[in-house]
C-alpha cells in the first residue's frame, strides 16, 4: 500500500463518522494537547508507584520468609 491509498481509505472512512459536537475552541485545545504527546516516551513518573509497590511487597516477603525460617529453627 502506498501513502495515497492509505489517505484515500482514511478519507473514505472519515465520511461515515458522525460529526464532532465540540466547539472550535475545545477541538483546537484537544488537538494541541494531543500533538504535544505524539512521539514522546511515557513519563518516568508513571513507574514510581509500581516500584514502591514492588519494594513494599518484596520487603514483606523477605520478612515472612525470615519468620518462617525462625519458626522452623
């Protein structure tokens, strides 16, 4: 497929979509925010919670294993 084929198919599909019921200002604001995120990697902040959860869970698992070993001794 070429770029022209893709563009024609997209234009054909877009005719069947319902009209957007947003005012022009809101639509432009949404488009502006979407363009800012295109091509960017996910934020490093989204990995903080899983790392904290892993640390807490891991430390609890180590503590539990130590208590089991203590009870068996």
